[in-house]
């Protein structure tokens, strides 16, 4: 069975601080995908990134960066110089690469950026 | 592209009534997913289709729930009869098979009173 754990339920930081959201996963698959989604107050789920299990290179996109470490089964997400617009619930998710893309979600981390 | 379109955005109904949620996936996507989000259980998969065929409905909570995908551009999730504990946000998502990336609709907030 697959499982995603986001131990941080809520995080609050002051604007312009850096913040890291943790994600730990469990799977028996050798090939899998990891995702991060953002759910702003408006409620929609916004895709942020997908990472293949064979690609352990860290990725940076603007103020966002992701650290994938297979050895510790972690896929952490860092926001640099946070902004109020970053306030949202962030979900880490996992899917098998074998023939389907159904997602197993973590419970989410509610991030609040204080102006 | 308009993205995944769900209707209605909000639905309030009385216990015992039939509720039908609708989804139009992104054109060209051949996988479609129905998820439910509640405070207690978070985001959970109810059912998904590949090429209009239901593949895994193990997440459907009870026989009161049913889903159909009569063609590649339309799917419904029906609850009959509805109960207060069905109150949740229901998301539809679509993807290209094996692409590893699902795009979500804006969700339908269902309230059963």
C-alpha cells in the first residue's frame, strides 16, 4: 500500500522568510511519481511539480525548490522569500507509474504567510 | 484550453434526494478521476476511468454512489439517496494515460442537510 505523510499540519512564517514543507512517502513500487499541489483559499487544486522516482536531481522554479531524497523517502518543498500569495494548503502526493495515475495524497500542510 | 469543468460549483440538497455531479475532462485526456475532500479523511480517490472504462471503484463508499462515463468528454457521479455525511467537496481530474500529471477541476461543494 502507498502512504504519504505530511507531519506538519500548520506552519506560519513572516513574509520574506524561507519555509520548507516536509513530505515522506512509502511505496513498494520501484517506479513511481511524486507530486506537489497547492490549494489556495479559493479551493482549486493547482499542480506544482511532478518528479519521477529515477530522477533525484533537485529542481528550482523561481522561488520554489524541491529536494527529492530516495534514501530517506522524502520529497520536501521549499519556498524562498515567502509572499502572502503563498498562503495555501499544500499537498504532497504519490502515484504508481504502472498504467495509471491515481494519486495518494498526504493530509496537507496549511501555510500562512504573515504580512 | 478551458481545463476540467465541473458543475455545479455548489449544491445544497435535502437528505434523501438524488444528487448528480458533472465533469467535462480536458480534451484529449483519456483518464478521469473522482476525488472527495473532507476534513476528516482528506483527499481520497473514489473511482477512476481509463478510456471511459471504470478501472478502480474501490474507493466508492457505498452502493448509494455510482459513476458513469458515457463518452470521452463527460462523466457523472451520482449519490442516491444522499445523506448528511456525504457533504464534502468533490473534485474531478483528468490526465493523459501514463503522463503522470492530473489536472483538477474547481470542485463541487456538496452540502446535504
